[in-house]
C-alpha cells in the first residue's frame, strides 16, 4: 500500500507540474458552467438534471485527454522499461496512475459545487438526487478513467490513445441506449441494456442508488485495470 500511495502522490503532483491539470480544469469548468447556466436561465428551473445529463458526454472527450499520456508517454520516452525494473509490481503501477487520475477527477467535481450552491440559492431542490448524481459521476468517471488508462497502454502515440479511449468509452456508453436496444433481438436486449455505461448512471442521477449499478461500475473498473496489468506483464516478458 505504501508503494501505491507513493506512486499516486507522484503522479498526482506531476499533473500540476505541467499545464495538463490546469488546462483540463479550465476547459472542464468552462464547458460545464456555460451549459449549466445556459439551461438554468432558459428553463428557469432550479434543478441540476440538465447538468448531470450533460456530464457523460463531457467526460467522453475530456477524460481520454487526461489518460492518453499516462502510458503512451512512458512508452515513447522509454521510461516504462525503467519503471518495470524498479521494485514495483504491475498492479501497483496501474493503481498509482489510476488513483492519481481519480484524484484529479474528484478535484474537478468539487470545483463544480458552486453550481449546486446556485441551485439551492435560487430554489428549494431535493438534495438527494444532487448528492447521488455526484456519486454517480464519480463512479462513471472512474470507469472512463480505467478504460482510458487501458487504451493508453496499447500504444505510444497519445493521439491514437485518445481516439481509442473515446471509441471504447463511446461504444460502452451507446450499446445500452434505447435506440440500440430496441433494434436488437429480444434475448440480447437485456444484456446490452445492462452493459451500457449510461443506463446505470441514469438511475443514480435520479436519486436511486441501486447496488447493481455500483457493482457494474466496480466491475468495469476492475476489468479494464486488470487488462492494463496484463498488458504491462506482456510487455515485460516480451
């Protein structure tokens, strides 16, 4: 655990030692604030439902932009081979990078709390759906991070890693959408509906915390982190 904690601190600090974290946070807050206030004043409703419905699409492009360099840059610079010679296990390296990226995601969500405060000042919303909505964003964002981290391990080209991360995430998101499910055979529809990233977020965003949704996101995170570990092990032995 100490090794993972040390790697997490190192990776998290590295975000703020370069423009990456600042660019991500500025772009993230600019997009979310503009769309939030645009809908807030147009609909004239004290609600964050539009904000939560927008976030999966914001994550779709911004999170792969954060993760695309995590392994791709290591491979391009040749520092991955150096890292693998240290007394660090593959799963520790993967968890260190994942937790650091999750920390950056958590910071970005905390910085949107003034939007929630605006809703409470303007009206009397139910705090339950807002709290669970943020929890759902954290779970969904963590799943996006795990997918993007795996995509970054597949190539040394950051642009290819970004495109691969967007493609994998988008595919997992849309396969559970209604327009896809209705076109499937009846025996396949429940499976695809369960596999969709967005379908599980919808219920959490409505204020319902279902253990099945939590298990789903944890399973996606574990699956792609495990694939990441296998990828590192295959490079080590090759």
